[in-house]
C-alpha cells in the first residue's frame, strides 16, 4: 500500500504541514516552559515576601492576629505550632488545616516547593515557602502559599498551545496548497495540451507563461522540441511524397522496356533495351541517393565539423573536375569557415553542375570575405532566372521553362540539396541580381581567428 501522495501539490502540502508542526511545536514547548516559569517565579516571589515578613514579625513579637492580607484572599499565610495546630493565619487561611505537612528541619530552615492535591478537574496546586522561625525544637513554622492558576494545573495551557500549533500548521498547509497549485497550473496546462497533440497534427503548441522561471523555460523547450518534431515529420512526409512521385516515371519506363523485350524478343534490339534500362537505373540511383542525402541533412546529422579553407577547397574542386566551358576564378586567401568538408564539396559541385549546364560561354567562381561572412559565388552567362522563380528553383523537382528544365539532365534535387547544406551550416544560399545569367551566392559565418 502506497502512503506517499502521487500529486506534487499534495506532497509539498504534506511536507509543509509536517515541517510547520515541528517548528511551531518546538516554539509551543518553549512558550509553555516560559509561561510556567514566569508564572511560578512571580508567585514564588510573592509567597517568599509574605513568609519572610511574617517570620520576622513572629521573632519580633509584633505579629497581629489575624495576620493582615493585602492580596484580597489569594495569599494563604499560617503560623503553625510544633504540634500541628494553626496558631495564627490570614482571614482566608483561618479555620483551615495547615496548608502543608512538610516540616523544615533546623539545618534547612527555609524551603520552597509546590504541592498538588486531587485529580482531574478538581486538582489544585499551590506554591509554598515554609520558614522555621528558630532552630529550637519547639519552634513554630510559617507557611505562605499561593494557588497556581487553573490553566497551569488542568493542562488548559497545553491544549491551547496545541490548538494554536494545529491552526498555524493548517494555515501554512493551506497557503502551500494554494501557492503550489497556482505555480503548477501552467504545468497542468502544458500537460493537457501535450496530451492532445498527435502525430497527425503537430502544429499546436503548449501555452508559454511569461517570465524566465523554470516553467517558462520548460514551455519554451517543449515548443522548440515540437518545432523540431514537426520539421522531422514534415521531412519524412516530403521524402515519401518525393520518392513516390519521382521514382514512378523511371520505374515505369524501365518496366515498359523490359516487358516489351520479354513479349517481343525477336523484334527488340537487346543492346538498346539494356542501355535504356541502365539509363533508367542510373537515374533511379541518383534520385534515391539525393533523396537520402536530403533526409540525412534535414535531421541535423552527427557529422563532425572542422575548420575549412573555403578558397583551397574551391581551388581543389576546380582543378579536379573537367569543364566544357571557360572557367574564371577569383579566390581570396585565408577564408576560413567551420563545416562538414564533404557537404561543402557537394554544395559547390551542385552549383558548378548547374552553372555548367546552363551557361552559354563561361562560368565565374569567386570566394571573398564580406564582413563576418565568407561568400562563395558561382555565376553563369546563360538565360538567367526570372525574379519570380528565384525561390522556386530551390524546391524539389521544380520545373521551369525549357531553358532551365530538368530535361537538360540531373535529378532536380541539386539546388534543394545545396540550400539544405547551407542552412545546416548556419548560412544562406540565394540568387543575386546580375546583368546577365544567374549568380548563386552562398554565405556562411567566417572564422576570423587563425585555425588551429
């Protein structure tokens, strides 16, 4: 059986109640001791004064009968003889038996003590001082007594203090319940909203309270996680949509060629069928490779980044690959960036393939440092791209006019992959205004310090 409350609110309330009860209980014990000590000390001082004043009058022979009482009957004073007879007393103590049977010995003539009689609600306690007037065997004894207040005798003081402890502890618990409930209300709203979010609808977000406390940070983190999750699901859906759409055509062409060869083997040029099948297979492989690369870049990847000299990387790629057209380059020295080298190479090659495909006579490649960014530009002198299409070309499998159609080659994913790589490196890939052709500009944060 579990006794621990499941609710944080209930647990905090229980803990606050127990702690408050312990603290207020300790205070109550101290208050009880202080009240008792103060009350008994005051009464003892009063009976001491009365007893010693009466004892001195007995020795001097000046004690009147009855003994005068200025306390209004609250103080009991008796002079008791050696045989236990009351010889003199205050009016309130006259006619009563001795207030105590305790008889001080000659060696301890003055004694202070408390005596109680009876039980329950009828219990009475008195504070006494007994003074043996002389050391003679037949000396009289003076008793002075004062009853203790009933709240000190019957336990009423402890009951009141316990009730106060319980009331204050309950007040602390109630306050904790309200405060914790108000504090956790945003958490409950976040929980309720998260329970309603499903994989089919990731556009909803949890309510975000103002401020910079832990709950506000939790809400922001939850919303950021939902953003990443929505993007991941969106990429998965995009991948499935792209794959189903773009793979259908080459697969259908490949199947048609193979079926035609199987149905009419004597009328079919087998070599041409094989070449056509290989072309379709190559296209399928390119599309699948590019789609997988897009999906891998979109997940954030765990590829290790390093410091890369963007100019050296560009120079090496230009020397490595052949071009059908004239290549012009202007590469500044010492342009260092941080990134995944193979992805930066893929971005550059995609831009070079695009420029080489659509240029008329030449391609120009530049690497410069502009402010706190490194800028890689790849420009061609072809037909150019209309302003309204400059964002569309970065979409997957986008078809523009015949001058820049997919019929010229490629999978239609090169520029989409290049932009994804740019965004993954905290950079941008845009198309700039130029008098002729198209100019693609890749900007990435520049490393100003010398690399290790």
